């Protein structure tokens, strides 16, 4: 089974070479048969990759330590779920997951792409084949998960304890679905550049892919943030860590792409810019993939340990980013620009959005890569952290968030700011009221807190106003309004939900940062501590044994106002024998939208333990908002109106206008 | 064999995926313009809906309609001539045949380099299920571990596993196993002595206080336990109380039955104790044997050469914790306190005065009667 998987992977590589060359030649020469090869080859390539991945996963599930990769990252005593998730909890396996998703998306294009012009489809599949071939070759030559050991060791080295968590089951697959989803947008862009023309329906074909990728990336980032929040035990939800920035950059660029693609789809404007954004977004995804797993960041060290891998990664990055940008430079001038619009219009607002988002992306990119470049050139080590991003990223986001509610209310081509402002009066009043209440009545309220809460309320109310206005609130009878509301296109709901989610996330961030409180103290069993109106009693440390670890679990009882216990929080320090590593399991209790967060420090000799306790008001909104954003994307995706119909070539083969002249 | 059949079927499937479209019939092609026209029509109807919803002013909508109309007109004009000869020229036939050939050649060639086709899968369950007689010791241990993971209160299991761990030099596991056996099946001299040996071995042969306690517990249950007696004497020697150690060993020789396996160990220890002692780690068996056949002077010379060799090795590679402890002990045992002190100084310097290791060295040396020079 293992060797079958290995063989399937090699075969998939061979097919990806065919996929990248034959349809391309077919499209250049106009040969239908060569172009037709793309579809079946892509689908077969996906089936083989899936077989290969299944073989590796089953080796993990069966603790087959004759596979070096399994031996390095698994242990026979691990619970089954972590055995399986361990498949992608390491560099080699995660690369295999990456190509699995890549070939899956390629197969989707092949199967559902019948409405694409033949040459465009052939070129898109060829570009997907190029990406696939590069990754297959990378896996086979430098990161092969199927290398065998003979004789097989009896016991594995265990999965990194930090990764033995449900988060590993969800976070990387979501993130990769996001990263790789953008590869389809990239392939469409490069295909358009190869052909030298952008079909009118290009934006419509790209739109669902952008939405899918953006949706999964949003989920992946949110999940990653929550995972870091509860697993690392530091109580933070975002650290501006290079690895986090790596996924955030494609998200920012992808958000810009989502908006510019709307303009392109509706108004055929911003064509060239959208192509460029698609290329940039996927380039950042590639960078992100390698930053996380393979340490381009810690490149100095990674290259020393495995020069072949590092050089290969650099080659892939240079080839795809440099190659596509060069192609863009060569061909962009020959592409026709699209529709016209006034500066103040929906299009104008979206251009402004793009401007802010791309600048923000550049800021994050600089903050992430500058320390690296500096280290590589001068050897000096600096760390660029939250202060840098607060000073650069923050000021860019403020005006962007402030204009978000205006966008959906402006008309296409020529908008009326005054009219839009009048419609937003209620939302504005609500935001001001929220600011005043925060600033004047809530303890710990600062200017920043008031501003943040006001902005969040402004976003939420603005999103709701958009829906109300479009249903005709104020001008028609309630019954009519309800009917109109139900009849609104789903993409309108999608926009409103996504903007609403943004507001919720912002509210969560502001709430946690400004109104949270924190205590660090030493507690003995029986002692109580009070934080922001919640009383906790420390019951003691209890040793326990898990399947592949031992732990000291500290139990705390939440004491209500009446003196009775109404709930328990427990936090633990785990020790994993196989890796000789300790982890901290934080204790979290959700109360409404807020959370009480508890993490253990060092133990004293007398049964006392250092306890770090946080009160995090509204913190769940951070991730809840991301879920709402995902729902918005899903809603937008479900908008049938914007699907592309295949030209009815059989019913009316030659419509008057298209007959060759 | 099965693998090659599967591989052949997979290759066949992949080749067919390339071959079939190349030989298939030509579908009626649609000109790219058809797609564009479809979109422009859609845009026109969408414009009407937007006007109805008030998303665009009627004047602008008129303009937009004109824009789309112009695009439709341009579409007709830019229509490309029917694509170049679809007939298969020689070049295209070449590409096609290359593609079909490339799949099997490339995959079998590459797999031949990378793969290990003869190696079957070995899931853990399968390895554990096979006949115990065919299993390696490691596998038997793994099987016992799996059994104990399921039944952690099987004292007999721990009792069986503990000495095996000891022999496999998995000392921490041996300690746990002995402790579990003692906890579940009660004290016995053999178990306590084994625990002591495991603790001592885990510490690189040093009989620590913990180990000493275990040996003493064993002697309480069985005063004649050879292992406990032997190691307690080793501990005495390590503390520098060589005379007492020699006395203990000599007493053992008097008591041990003639066929006891411990006799040779005790004799060896005695031979080394006059003056050198302890062989927990150091010279290999061959050297030991050679040493036994030498005259006392030669033996002394050989031991000194070996110690000097160790000293040299540590000069080149000073981060060898166990090596330093052996060196300090050797000098102490050879009756060269100055050199022992000097070795301690170098050991501490090698790891830094504040390091864990430095503390360990100092404590260890103190137990041998060597104190650091200040």
C-alpha cells in the first residue's frame, strides 16, 4: 500500500508534465485534440494524488514505522485522530496535502469548466500543471514522505505535542484550501496573459474561485488565531508573528482581489489591475506556504541544514512570481482597458479600497521580510513586532474601515456621497452614541476604546443600513419592504454579512484589548481569586494519565454571587514522554461572548502554583466575526444569477452577431 | 508481485487518460466570441435590474448600455479567423506520441530510482500479530508494552519487562517498570536490587543515594542478595572507601556459591580495586581480560595509558559529561587527588561554572573526596 502510494505520486508527477505541455501546445497551434488532453489528465492526476495521500494517511493510521516520515512524526499510543492529522503535521505530509488540494481544484476546473472557451481552459489547466509539476518535483526530490526504513523501528518519535490538538485537523486544511484556491485565479490570469486577451466573462469565471479561496483563508486564519490563543497559553490572539503574517498577506491581497473582481465583472473596468492582483495574491500564498513549513524566514538556518530544499524553494518562488510578473510586463500593454467611471462612484470606492488594502499588504510584507533581509545582509538581528504594525498598519485600516459602509450605498459609474451620507445618518448617530457611552460610562474607556467601539458599531450599523435601504425602508410599506428584502440578490446579503462580520471582529478586538484585565498570582489549594467580578477557587492539582502523556490538572471552581459553585475551569501541564516535552493546556470558560482564560505557571513545592488569569470581554466575537464573513462569502457564492452560462452553441450555433464576418 | 500488478494497472490508466483524448473525435468548437456575447447580454439585463433597484442613475445606465453595445460591435469586428489548421501536422503528432510515451517511461524510471518496491507495508498491528518466535526482542517488548498500556495494573507483566529493559539499556523505563512491579506485586529482594541497578545504570554507573536505598531494601529482605551486596560495595569504592569495598567483596567471595555468576564480577572488581575499582563503563571486555592476565605493574601501566587517553579525548571534545565523571573518578581511584582536582576544574570550565553539569561534577567529586581548588 505504501509503495502503491509512492508509485501513484511519481505517476501523478509524470501526468502533471503532460498537463503543463500538451494543452499549451494545443492552444498555441489551435489543435482541439491536444487541448482536450488537459481535462482527463488533470482528473487522473487528482485521483492518483488522492491515492497517494490515502496511502500515507493509512500508513499513519496503522503506525507503519517502516515509513521514515511516520516514524518521525507519530507514536503508536497517540489517539487515532492525532495519528491521522499527523499526516499533514510535518513538512513532507503538508506538501502532499498542498498538491492534493491543487490537483483537486484543477480537477474541478476540468470537470465544471465546460463553459470555458477551449483555449482558455487548456491554458488554465496547463498553468495549473506547471504549478503541480514544480511541487511534485519538489516533494519527490527534497521532501519525499515515502522514504522507507528497513528494518522498521518499533516505536515512533511522536508528533510534536503542540500539534496534538484538534486545531491541526482543521487549521492547515482550511488554510491550504485558501492558499491553493488562489492558484486558480493565478492560472486564469496567466492564461489570459498567454492568450493576450481577457474574455469578457473572465471575471465571472474567476469570481467563484476568489470567493472560495477567500472564504477558506478567512476560516483558516481565524482558526489558526484561536488555536494559538488556547494552545500557547499566552492569552493573545494575534502576535504579528511572521508565520501569521504569511497567511494574512494573501488574505489582504485576496480581499482587494475580491473587490476589484467585482468591478471587473460588473463594469469591465480595472481589468489589468485585477490580473496583477490575482498574480500577487497567489505569489503571497506561495510565500506563505514556504514561510510556515520550510522556514524561508529562518532561511539562514534552514539552508544550512538542507541546502537542496532551500534552493529549490527559491527556484519555485523566482520561477512563478518572477515569470508571471515578467509575462505581465510583456503583455499588459496589449490588453484593452474597460469601462469608464467617475471618481465618486461604486467603482471609485472600490479603487480606494484596493489602494488601502494593497498598501497595507505592502506594510505587512516589509515588516515581515525586512528583519530577514537585514539578517541575511548584515547579520544583525532585529525584531519587528506589534509597535511597528500598530504605527503603520493601524492608521491604514482606520480610514478604510470608516469608508466601508459608503461603498455598497454608492451608485455605479457616478455616485452621490451626500445621498449616501443621508442614508447612513442613523448608523452614524448610533456610532457616535456608542462612542459617548464607551468614553463616559465604561471603566477603562480610553480615546482609543471609544474610537474602536464607535468604528465597530459604524460598520455593523452600516451593513444593516445597506440591507434596509435596498429593501426600500422608509419609502414603502412594511409588507412590500419584507418582500423586497426576501427578493434581494444573495450577493447583496453576502456583502452585508461580510462587512457585518468585519465589524464584529473589530468589536471583539477592541473589547479584549481595552476592557480586559489580567492577574498573575501564586495560589494554594482552597484559595480564591477575584477578577472583573468573577470569583475562582483553586481546588488543587490532580495528576492524570492520558494515552501518551501524563498531566497535572489544576481544577478551579467558579463561585457565583450566592457562594455556590457554578462551573469548573481546569488547566493542565502535560508531559509527553516520547519527546520529553511539556505543554500547557489553558483553561477557558465562555460566559456570554466573553471568556475567562486561565493558564498555569510554575509549581511550588508546597502545592502552590503560579496562575495567570485573564478576563477577555467580547473575545469570541473576533472569531465569530470571521465566521460571519465566511457566511457572507458562501452567500455570495450561492448567487446563481452571476454564474456563467455556457454559450448555447448547440441550440443556435450561429447567432447573427457572432457569425464570422 | 501484487504491487507490480497494481503499478501496471495505474500506469495503464494514466496512459489512457493521455491517449484517449488524442484519438477521440473532434467536438464542434465554439468561437470565443460566443462566450463574450453571452456575458454582454447578461450585463445588459443586469443593468436593467440595477436601474429598477436604484443602484445606477438612468442617465448613467444609458451610457453604460452604450458602452456594452460598443463592446458587442467590437466583438464582431475582432472575431478571429477560424483557428489554424486543425489537421494534425507532423509536429503535433510528435508531441502526442511523446506525451503518451513519457508517462510510463518517466514514472517507471523515476520510481526505479526512488522507490523500495520489495519492502512491504508493516503496520504496527500486523507486526504485533505475527508469531512471537519470529519477532525481534524490540518487537516482543513493544508487544508487552501494548499489553501493559491496556492493563497497567498487571504487576507480573512489569516484573517480566523490567529486567529486559535493563538489558536493552532503557534505564528510565526499567526504573518505572521495577517501581510498578514493586507497587503492584509487593517488595522482593530481586525487584529492589533490580531497581537499584536501574537507577545506578541510569546515572552512568554511579551508585546514588536512591540506588543505595533500593539495595539496602533488598538486603533487608534477603541479606545474601549478591547484586545488592556487589553494588553497595561499588558505591563504597566510588566514595573513596576502598578498603571497606574490598572487605565487602572479599566477604562476598566467601559466601557466594561456587557456581554463582557473580564470582567473576567480584573477582574482577577485586582485581581492579587493588588499587583501581569499578567497571561500570570504561575499558571494554577485551581490555579487561588482558588486564587480568598482566602483572600488577603492567596492569597499572595499562590503566594509566587508558586514563591518559581519556584525558586527551576530553581535551579535544570537552563537552562529554560522562567522560569527565569517569576521568575524575579514575584519578581519584588511582590515588592522584591533584590530577582529579585539576580534571574537575577543567570539567567545570568546559560547561561553565554556573551550568547544571558543573554542579553535578562538584557534587560527584565531593562524594569521591575531591574538592575543587579555589
